[in-house]
């Protein structure tokens, strides 16, 4: 196929091919990867806002805020940290979302311009590996909820020495089994279970007020002040929470009715939805410090302390259903496709899903969730660096090197101007990753690790710009 397929651009700056059917013959095209026709780009600011509100109300968000309380922040400080981190994240997210809204392309196609057709697999696999880790974390959370549920409903389960590990293994098998079957019913489970997460958190907040005695006592119970050295890595960790979406923002923005709709919807909803739900979780966790003398940052462990089997059972079941639906939709489908696309002759989607599940176990989620500091400053902070490195290359390539111009047809042409591997983009990404994580191993460079997302993004962005100006670029 020809790389230079004619296209049209409307008054809102949206681009589409005049003859999109000519992409059907390309080995790099399928329905999931194809550009969305302008007539089908109908998402308004309300749709984007509703999506982010739904995404924000999940167990990991609760644990993000509660972990901040667990490492010594006040409830107000934790909520403010989450709000600030997500407000900062909006900037790279919207910069990467622009190409999706303009050309109707997903992340996996967008990165072909910067990295080349084969080099793009590196960027998608970095994101996929982080998603694998999230699969393991969510599976451990769900498995623990199964364990608590069985302790209440199955006589003798609590006496099993390895009961929690058995529950984790069973929930892991359930996730894999569901992922290998028809996924259409998961949306119904998610729509049913997601509101219950908010209801459960509000119920825990009512418990907090009742247990502490008054709002003034809860708000006034500051554990200690936080220095700038404490706050900076905490803010960066909150950025790491949604860093995967900042990189792959085009997967959502490709459905935008216009740039304005996605900018307003995402720019306003993301920080405030996260900040609101984080404040609920933070105050509940603050109450556990006053009631139990320790920050119970895992909501399942808090629920397990209640006396009512009915309350424990309902809450645990809510966590199980929500975790199952979100885990597969967010943490299995994308990496499984990335693995399958990277090695199409060896891996199918089903094998890719199994690789995702196994990789999720390899990150040892039980260790990452052992204490709040490990979740924040090892997992979230550590993964934010490589994702920032990818984001830096993408942003500079699209906004500065190419000045927002992409040859839409060439993104699907294996022999076109984006063919092969852009070694300069890979080198820039490697530099960004190195700068972001070196501080975790060299104490004198720890400040770079404390801002891993920004140091990775900045280093890769500067390197990619320098490489692009060192010699004439291709495409």
C-alpha cells in the first residue's frame, strides 16, 4: 500500500483518510488499531469526565491515599498530595492525548512515528510490563478479599495456615480463566460493582466519624509535619499511579468529538475525582490511627476487624467483583495484545494473557503491599521513571520534531517512512530510564529518583530532541 494516502482535515483539526478501506490490506491494520472515523468520534467532555470518575473510584486509589497516611501524612496532606500529583499529570496526559483526538489513532499506532514500526514494540512493552505488575497487585488484593470472605462464610477456613495463599491462587486462576473467555459480560459486572466501592468507602467514613467521636477530632489529628523531602517523592508516586494512562492517553482521546471536549473533560475530572475519593480514604485511614493505633491502609484488613459477618461479607464480595472486572479490562487486555503484537507468530492473545498473569506473580505483589512505603516509593515511584522516559520521547517527537504532523496512511505501511527501528528514540528512552532509576542505587543521586517521572521525561525529551537535530530525520 502507498504511504501517502489522501486525507482530509475538518475545521476542528480532525484528520481522517479519504479512502480508509485501503488500510484493510495492511498487515499492520486491524479494527482495534485502525483510525476512528470522524463521524464516530462522539465523546464529549461529559463522557471523559464520567470515565475518569469511574476509574478513580477503585480500591487502588483508596490504597494510594491511605498509604500516604501510613507513611506519616495527615489526611488533609494526603488528599492534597493526590490532587496536586494528578493536576501535574494532566499536562503530559493531554500532550499525548492530542494525537489521538486529531488522528483517531490508539497509543500502539501513535508510537510508530517516534520509534518506528518495530521499535514501537519497546514502548508498548514497557507499558505492558507495568500493567503486568498492576495485575499482580490487584490479584493479591482480590485474593485477600476472598480469604476474608471465606473466613466469615466457611467454618474452619480461618484455621488454615496457608489460607491466604490458597485464596490468592484461586483468584489468580479465576482471573486467567475469565480472561481466556468471552469478556463482554465484564462490563455488566463493573457497572454493578463500581458504585458499591464508593458506597463502601462512604460507609467506612461514617464508621470513622462514629468511632472517633467528632469531625474536629478527626481533622485535627495531625500525625506530624512533612518536609519538602517527604512531599516531593510522594507527589511523584501519585503521578506514577496513572502514568500508564498518561503514556497511552490516545487510547481514550481517539474517540473525542474535538480537542476541546477531551481537554476540558480530562483536565478537570482527573485531578478532582482522584482528590475527592482520596480524601474519603485518607480520613478513614486517619481514623484507624486514632482507634487502633496503626494506619490500616488496606481496606480489606480494616473491614476484617468489624464484628458483623454480613458487613464483612458484602464488603469483601464488592472488592472481589470490582477487582476482577477492573483487573482484566485494564491489566490483561492491553499487555496481552502488546505481547501478541510483538511476537505474532509465536504468541496469540490467549498466550499473551497467560504471560501477563505469570509476570504479575513475578513482581511479588505480597511484598509490594507489605507496607505503604514499599507500595509508594518502590512500585509507584520506580515504575513512573520508565513511563516518563517513553512520554518524553513521544511528546518531543510529536510536538517539536514533527510539529503535530503525522502521515496517517504511513503509520500502517510496513515499508513506509516509519518503517524499521528508530535507534535514536530507543537510545533516548534508555537514557531517560537510566537517569530516572539510578538514584535508587546511588544515594548521592537519590533526588533524581525522588522525581523519577520528571527526570525520566526530561532526560529522554532532551536526548530525543538532540538526536533529531544532530542529523536529518527520516519522515
